[in-house]
C-alpha cells in the first residue's frame, strides 16, 4: 500500500528537460517574408484553470497569478445550512511563468489542510499561421500533502505510525486540446493519480483517469465552461467516491478573471477532486463557489523565438 515518492519524480524531471520543438524555416523563407511569420493560438481559455483542473493556457514569462478559490457547502444541506453558505473551504495559490512555456505554482487549501504544488510545461503550441501544428499539448506534474493532525485522518488505525510519506499524493497529466474557433475551445486530460496510502488493501494506489473540458464564449468578456473527470473502472472499490463534474461562468474584468462555478468536488488538489469527490451532482450535492485570478507582471518578457 505504501510507495516511495522518489520513484514518481521522473516525469517532473522530464517536464523541466523537455525542449521546444523547432521547425525548419528555409523553404518558408524562400516563399517570401509573410510566409515566415508564425502566429500561435492564444486565449483558448480565460485562465490557466478551467474550473478545478488545468486548461491549455500557461502564464507568460514574468507574470505572477494570485488565485483565491472558494467553495461553499453542499446545496443539498437545505435551509438549516443556508443551502451551503454556512460552510466553506478555501485555497490560496501563487502561480508564476518561468518562461513562456513553463510555469510553476504552489497553494494551500483548508480542506484537509492540503499543501500542493505543480509544474506545467507547454510542449506543443497550436499554430494559426506559418506552421502546421493543429493542437496544443501541456504536461503537468503535481504533488500534494495533507497536513492535518493524524487523529483527524479517517484511514489511520489506532497506534499506526504517522509517517509524512503517508500523506503524499502525486498526479501526472497531459492536457491536449484545440481552439476550434474564436468562441469554442475543447480539451482532453488523460492522467494518473498516485496516493501513497489508501484506506484498504483492496484499493489501488494508482488510479488512471481521463477528463474532458470546454469553453464557449458568450461575449468578449464572458464565457461558459465545463469539465468532467472519469476514473476508469476495475481499479478497486470506489465507494463513496464519485466522478468530478463542474460547470462555470468566466467573467473577465481588466486584470481579474472571476469564475463562478457549480461542482460536486470539495477539495481543490488533483487527489481531492479527481479521485475523492463524494458529492452526487444530480442528487443536489453541489458546491457553489468561485475563483478569483489577479495577474501581476513582475518584469518584461524574454525575447520571443519561433517554434511549434
């Protein structure tokens, strides 16, 4: 049931060492100056997150994103819980663009007192002109640690040694998608979540999953979003956990992106919302919540180079 976390660091090293794919320019240059100008699809989503999960977007070099994510309790709690408004969980995060392709982030959530961090690398960029790449591909490696005291963790048996490694979880994901038109973007997100410690021997530490997400613009500053994560069957017992489903509205106001959302997931790390969501969306177990994203340009971007 317990895996050494060091064995799961290789994909993160791969993200840092992956080099941008470069295309040959000689033939294009011979066709004239206009044919060598490469442009890439941008603003596929209004934020680096769709709702809970990552979008195709990566922060530009030198940009810092301060994120506040807030979830109320279940609407199904009724009037006695003021339809969830009496309860809340929150995550504060800082994301930063190390280059135009590589970003890093760290956050701390109140649900299970979770600390998480991630690396995200844009391996491929969708072209609009001057090249032929039809899709965008990001690679994401993340880790999280539960920091609440041991006697509050349900799977710790009395007298069991409280090892820090028991609290760790990892997620590795590819985000593949395309900006189909100015108003429509779609993506798929295959991945795996590894939990160092699970409740019973019948459960698997590694859970294969796949997500799908999309965005449809309503106006220049308003968009409708949705995402769904499916954990593949026959990977051990899943009860009481269900698949994550979320819908949202993105509102852009200057340097802020305000995301209103409805989801059956309480936690905001990959372990929590992909593999351990407990709410039944269609039975009223819905959290109303919001994300607020405020970006700051700390310094000018590096000189841009052409690539796929």
